[in-house]
C-alpha cells in the first residue's frame, strides 16, 4: 500500500523527478510512493534518480502510454 500516490501524467522532464523528490521528503524511511506518468523519459530518469538519491526503485512498467513506478524511501 502506497503512502503517497502521484499523478504525473502530462508532465515533461524534469518535472516528474522534481515532484517525486518533493514527495519523498513527506514519507518516512520505508515509505512507498506510487506514481503514474506519460513522459517516456521517466523510464530512464526514475531509475537514475533512485540510484543517485539512494532510494529503491521497487517496480517500473509501461502499458501503452502510461508508465507506473513504485519507489521506496531508504534514507
């Protein structure tokens, strides 16, 4: 169960990452954020952000134009 659900549809790079980073500050360590986006750039941006920020990308997937990802706060 996600602590925060983000609707990032229609936002273009870098806004999905910016919004995710802002939301990550609002969840406790171990908290989960689930998000949906339409910018295909998130397929590369979110894994890169998770790696550099030290958070865990739990899941990422694409169905047609909709991209769904789940990130866990680890720091």
